[in-house]
C-alpha cells in the first residue's frame, strides 16, 4: 500500500529532509527514491532531489517505495560473550551469524542471510553481553548512534575491587579518556560488587576503561537498555524483530 502524508508545516521544506525528519527514511534513501521516480506530490512525480513541499500538499510514496521501506529489517539480539558485534577477525564469530531460524523468538518476515546487510547500532565488545540492535534502517541508526543522539544506554556491571563513594563520584563525573572529558554518567550501586551505569555516549570499551581508572576491574558487563528498548526476558543467543512501536519510541526526540 502506498505511503501518503499531508504536509502541514508553515515553511516549505526539501522533500528528502522532511522524510528524514519524519522517520520515514534517510535523506540518501529519499534521494534514491526520487531518482527512481517513486515519489509524488499532489499527483505529480518528483524528479528534482532539491524539490520542496509546501503547506497543504500531499506526498505519496508509491507501492514499490513503501514496500521497500517496510521491508527494512531491524532485530534485537541478546548477544553472548565471545561473539563480536561487527566485522570479525579470523576465527571470530560475528553477531549476524546467530540470526538463524532456530534462534528466532516469535515470527519474522525475513530470516537474514549472507546478502542481508545488518549493522550494529551501538557495539558491544566481544567480552560483553546483552542487548544488541542490528539494522539496515538508516533513520534508526542516526537516532541511536548519530552525533546528535541523546539516547541513554543502561548496563549492569560486575566488578572486582573496593567500591566506595569517592570512586562512584569519579565514575559519575571527572574522568577523561584519550585526552577528552567524558559526559556525566549515572552510576549507582546495584548489589554486591554490581554497578548500574547509564551513559549517553559509547566510546571504545568505555565502561571497562572508566573502571580501570578508579582501580576496579570489570568481570561481567550486561547491556539491558537502549533508550526505551529493554532487553527484557529475551534469552541469551536468541533474537527477534523490533516492533513498530519500539522503533517509534527510539525515534522520539
């Protein structure tokens, strides 16, 4: 079914920018759809990538374009330790290899294969486990890992070493990595030798390196949340497609 929406903004806006802001597709994807003649405004085909839409006009993506966008796959995986998020080195197992029919929880319209290009939206290193999003959705990627992303990522981290108020204060604010100040973090005690980290950035092995700076060693790291998306009771090593409601929640400002 074709995708239709009326433009209600006061000022005219480029079609590709509006589609990206609306969470329909990325600007690049919009430009590709325009180049292929799949975008219409008030019944007229849009041929110019710089075309603007004005208040009261209706934009339509034809059946082919709407079908392509709806078929973009995003999955939620409970990544085990020993599995890498993205490009593996020889002998390593990439996360996408776990996306089999046998490991699927529930139903999926698509079972990924070697032709499916799914990128990790926020990597987990090989020694960490938990919530991993793999997607071919450019809009979602920008919302989660783009430079302007403000989404929280939550982790349960087991450590060895003495935990005290001073160390917690340092973890929350004041540390530097690679010569750059870290954003403030929410770090609280969650049990015996267990800490809860809530971050809004994702530097390389950030939590492990933060802990090392205050004399703590991470023995287990589990990511349980990205924005509004929870790991929940998804078993380790299993995966499922993201729901439309979950995607919408991740795209909210």
